[in-house]
C-alpha cells in the first residue's frame, strides 16, 4: 500500500460506505441509523434535558431499549411491535413522528432502513470514533484479476455494487505525474519522466515510489495538512499582525515525516516534549504545537482574558487534532452529543494552563517564554563567552571594589556634572508647587485636596497623604515600544497608611 495514495483510497471507501446498503445487506447502525436519529429525532428525544419530550431518549442504548411500563420503543427483531416504527408509520398525521411542525419528516427510504435495522436485531453500536479499529474481512469480488492489493478489493466491491467497472490503467507518464504530485506536491521533471519511460523492469513503478519517499520534498508535502491543523503561522494573527518565528517548529514537523517518525513519538513530543526526562532541544521545539495560537497586544485588551483564550485554543486544537472531535461546546456546558463534561474541559484546560506567558505580548516578535535556538557556530561562541564571563567574575576583587566605590562616592559624587536634559519630557522639583521646570510646560494641576511641602532629600518635597489628587497632563504621553525612564525620590513612613501604597515605576530599554 502506497502512503501517498491513502487519501485517494480513503475518499473512495468513504463514498462506498456512505451509500445505503442494498436490500439484502445488513443495515449498519453507525452509518445508516444513527445519522437518521440524530437529524430527525434528537431534537426532541436527545441529550438536551430541557428540550426532551415524553421523557424519551433515543441517543443512548438505555433510553432506546428501556421498558416503558409494558412496552418498548424498540423491540429487537420485531419492527411491527416496536413503538418507534409504529409512530413513524402511523396513518394519523397528528400522531406520526416526527411531527409535521418539526419540519423534518422521514423519507420512505429512511423508514425502510429503520424497519430493516429493527428486524435484523436492532444492533446498537457506540460511535465509531470511540471504538478500537478492527481489520474488516476482505469483500468478495467478481473480477479477481483486477485487485493488486487488499484495498483494491474494497474499491472494486463498491464499484461492482453500483454496476461499474474500473477505468483502464493510465499511461506511465500520467502515473508518474500523479505519484509525484501525491508524494511531493511537485510535478516530475522531464528527465524523471524520460527515465521512467525507459525503465522496462517489472518494479519500475515501485522504484519511483522509493525515490519520491526519500526526497526531502516528501516531508514538505506531508506536513501541509498538519500545519493547517496546528494553525501554523509566522505572524500573531490579530489586527496588528506582527512577525514571529515559528518556522523551527515547522521544520521539525517536516523532518519528522522525512524520518518516518512513529506516530506515538510524534504525538508525545508535540504535546509534552518538555516533560520527557532530559528533553533534547528538538523535543522542546516540538512543543511549539502548543504555541501556534494567536497572540494579542492590542491596547485596551484585558490581559487575563487573553490568557484564558490562549489556553482554550490549546484545548480545542488538541481535541480536534488528536481526538478527532470538538470540545468547544463543553467550555460552557456538558457536551450534548459527545461524552465530554464541562469538568472534562477544564481538567484539560488546567493541564495546558502551565505556560509562563503574558496575556498581551508579541509586539516585537515571539511572545514569552522563548526558546533560544543558536546555530552550532553561535552555540560555540556563546559557550566561550559564558566561560570567559564566569572566569572574570571569579577573579573580580569584590571587597577591594566595594572600598574603591565608597571612596569614589565620597570624593567625586558631589562634584559630578548635572545630568543631560536632552529628551527630558518634564521635571518637577516640587519647590512649593507642581510646576514643570523642563520648559515643556506640563504643569501639574489640582483635582482635589492640597499638597503639603516640607524639607526633602534635595530641596523641598511634596507630601501626599492619600487625600490629595493631582494630575500631570502630557507628562505621561509615552510610547510603550520606545525607551523611557522615570526617576524620583520616594520616602514612606515605616507604616504607610492603607490609602498610600508606595509604588516604583520605571521602564528602560
């Protein structure tokens, strides 16, 4: 079986299985009956307790086959005795189910499927997604010369049921083009076509398969669908769609396909590579799957809200990709059509809520936490710098330096020149008023209360007791992505009043 042809064969099998079975075939509950019940019956007789009618559930085995006080809705092997079949075929328009007001009447074909299913024993099966896969027996076919592998038997059986025959085999150039596009996403070169046409050996096609599977483009082709599932992007996704570098994770995925990594390792390393014992750097890179979500830094957004959104995204991406189901419904309530509770959702939420990240981040690149990925050459340089730094720190005379600094502070600090006023936005000396002495005229103004001025560390100082409220318009009009510094003298009482919380505010680049 060729890996590149799996998608094509899978589509054909799905089409064959979706068709209603011929009259002599066994009706399958999962493929034929459950979809009917879900579309036409679950609205009134399903999992929604508030909308449920007649206390009847048809979405569970227990509800469908329960003894309802002397009768059963479904009597296995006896459609005529089953209340379900009686009501969907009732002569009275008012008593026939589903009711006309529901707008979803059963077709004659659907009624016949239900009748045959009940008469055949009403076998109930759990949804296929929650059953372990089993290898089905190979179907019988009339043309036993056409199949070349087991999957061909399923395709031919479906064609024969429809009265169809397989198309003739394509010419060699077309086969190579299909194979190349399937496995690498690229058409064959003229030289590759010429070589294949000239190869008359019986295994010429198989050798082309091996050649394409060994191509680095194979991993690129196979990774495409996975990157879509993992919401891969090298930007953050919101309206300020700034750049980030997620391509190392993309390259990890491509390499995993090219190395034919086992699926269990492919799963473990992406979901929990950092939890492995002594994880390699590549295993840490693999966990980039969990950081592919959108990241926001919009002004006015609430940081805690987006921290929650990021975790929810990880839960939903994981359930969709690896469980093959959506858990988004369980964010607000127990899932109505799958066995997931709201508690299940938030237990998985707690597992992914362990990343030390910020709700608003990524303005200047990747959001924290960031994994440094130096090249081998950069790694050598970094190790050399770190080693030199440690050596110099060990040799540094700390006690002698402390004495020299104390001496310098006593003799030189007082005679230091005044700091530069270049770029100064505002300067409040607080010499009796909140006047800006920088020349920028960003004077403070009283909103309520009064400031008390007294002797300070340098000149006079303003005393704020928590009752006064002053504004300094224009002085704080700073850009978050530009470097700035705020400096002030601050002295608090030993036990500051509850209304006064000493706060330091500074940001430098």
